[in-house]
């Protein structure tokens, strides 16, 4: 993801308001306040007060109560999709299917599964068998969420509801580029609270502003931070959280490779790469950026993707026939243009697309590209797609892994078993075989990065547990007649000798090894 802008117009870094314009038309959409550190701390205090009663509910009760919010979102799906499209610039169909639909599915998924996921887990003890150990999940308290502008609803609000399932309260700092949709989400939350008395308006706080507001979230007393954004800003978040001794989850984007074997299905591969590269105008942390394709298939595949890209319709994102909208963040266009110019200067060939027209960046396919160029190393976060012909799979794997990022990777192969074997060797949090970018929409799977692409994970059972303090409890369940354990005071040579004999008998190649051999271990 691109960095959250941190510019300001006064000496303190705070000005009165954010002024938001439509990326596609330039029309004024609205304003939002810029909140300072004291306002952020006040929001955290309100959230913490509300969390006490919320965290005391059972997981099942919380799941039942949160259903009211899902109903509100689904009932207002069209309005929300249009609001996302208008503020973000993506086509309205993408706003619906990338932001609203996955959010509703995520809520339904955890409503039915969170009680089991967060239930106490028994630990089997092998030596101290007279004892009982188990883990139980306790809400952390208040979770701070710093969201991106490319998925301004599904990411920050989705992270928030997962925190709420776990019994926490939330403070969302939306991107300063797209704050209005978060305020709409808050309005729907407040409506849901009127219908469901177990919900409380203060469980979801919205703090708007620029980088200093986001920095204030990290130091405001929250118990965990979830950040989606650029690597440089993510490192600052990690340092701030380390100073507070609180955990953080970081999703920091990628420069995602696709490997295409010689026997890959041409049509499916071309369509998948087209969508994987150009959805949301390439402003997706999971976008396919670089394609390492077997040389015999390279020209056919490139030509087919170019042909399909030429049929994509770009324009007003509220038009349901439009497939590419406007770029959301103006500085991002300059980054894409610089990488494009660098590629051309080194001999890369533009097969389609090229120069942006205002805020509209056409889908751009390049070939005659060499691995190691900037376009294969730096995330452009724009609709740039590079094809690199390779002679063998081993070279493709080596090139794919030659990156400081590791969020997503893709393999397209006629033999899916071979595709899976290749996928297992790629250094990415998720690798998809014969599919593209939509893994984030599967809430049961982890969304995670390797290397510079981040820390921790969201979604999945583990992602939900990570929003809790997982505590260990141990009790004595039998042998109540023992007044003390064998290893308690007083120590003596006799006790030492008995333990020494036990160590040698169990682990020195005697009794235990014979037992393991007998059971085939």
C-alpha cells in the first residue's frame, strides 16, 4: 500500500480540516476535521469505557449483537458502494464486490465461528499428567486501526469488526485521502446501536486527520495497532508500538510475481493476469506486477493480455459499464510515470497504454523487460504490468523470490500439482495457483506478508485469536493426597539421585526409546 500522506500546512502539523474531492470529477465531496493528540486520547478513553461491558459479554452474545451492524451494511450496500466509488475512484462494481460484499461475508463467517475459535483450548500434558492446562482468550482492550485509501471500507472497518468479535473496542484512523466512507460506516454503526442495545456507539470511534493523527493513535494508550500502508510508515508504526510495548499488525504491500509455465491454459491465465494487474487501476497491494513466463508462451500470452486490455472501458466509475476508474491519490500517478519512464529508457517496450490522461491511467503492458529493473523491484501501485520471458522454471522461481517484499505470488500451470510444488517454493505470505488477487476475500484464510511486506496476520482463526490476550491456566485435577511435589524443598542427595536415574532411564536410550520403537515413532 502507498504511504499515508504526512504533509501539513502549519507548524504543528495540524490544520483545521481535510477537504475531499472526487478523483474522477474533481467535485467537492465533503470535509472532515483534523484531530490532534488530545482528541485521539479522548476517543480512546471513550472506547475503553464502552469496552468494559462489551468485553464482559460471551463471544456468542457479541456475535449475535454484531449481526445488527451487518444487516445495516447489507441494507445500504448500494449507497456504500457508490460512496466508495465516488471518493476512491474505483468502478462501482469493484466498490461493491471488493469492499462491501467481502465485508458482509467476513462478518457472517465469524458470527458463526468465533465462539468455537475463541473457546478455551485444552493442552495435553505428557509428563505432569496429574495437572490440567488450558488457554483462554481475553480481549486486549482498545485496538487502533490505521487504514488505507485503496480499500477504504473493507480493510479498516473489516479489521474493526474482527476486533469487536474478540471483545475489544476500536479507534479507526482512516486515510486522509478517503475519510468520508469511514464516517458513513460510523453513522451506520450508530444506527445499529439503536436497534441492538448490547452495542454501544463508543465501541467504534473514528479519528480523522493526517500522519500526525495516525502517530497519535500509536501513543494514545491503545492495546494494539493494525496498520495498512507503506513500508516506511509501517516501520515508524512498529517503532512507536515497540516503545509502548504493544503488539502491531502491519500489512505493507508487495511487488507481486506471477510464474507462467509452458503448459498453462492461455485463456484463463490471460484473463486472470488482466484482472489481477488492473483491478482498482493497479492500486491493490496484491496486484500482479511482474510476469515470468516460459519463453515459448511469452509472445502469445503477452499479445492476448494486450488484446484484452484494449477492450477495457475507462471512465466515470459510477457508470456500471466502466471497468477502470480514476487513480485515487495524485502523487501515486507520478510514481507510476517515473517507473514507466525508467523502463522505457532501459529498452522496455510499451505494448499498450502509457501516458495518463489527468487522473486516468490506462492499463499499460510492457515487454522486453529484464529482471532487476525498477519495474520488477519497486511497487508502482499503478496499472503497470511487465512481462519477462524466462527459459526455465528454476530461473522464474529465483527471479520471483529476488525481492525484499513477499505479500502475494501467483503460479499458472496446466498441471496444478506442479503449480502447487512451485507455489510452495515462493517467498510469499500467500501464493495462488491459477487464480488472482482475491484471497483477501476469503476470511477463513490468513492475510499476511513476509520480509518487508509486514508482520502478523488478519483474517483466519489465528488472526482472530491474535486480537486477544491468550492466557494459560493450569490446575491440579487429581492426586489430591500429595502434600507437595517431588521436586519441592527439602533438597537432598537421595532426591537428586532418584531424579538422575529417571533422566537416564527415560531419555538416555532406555525405556522411552523402546516405547517409541514399539509404537513406530
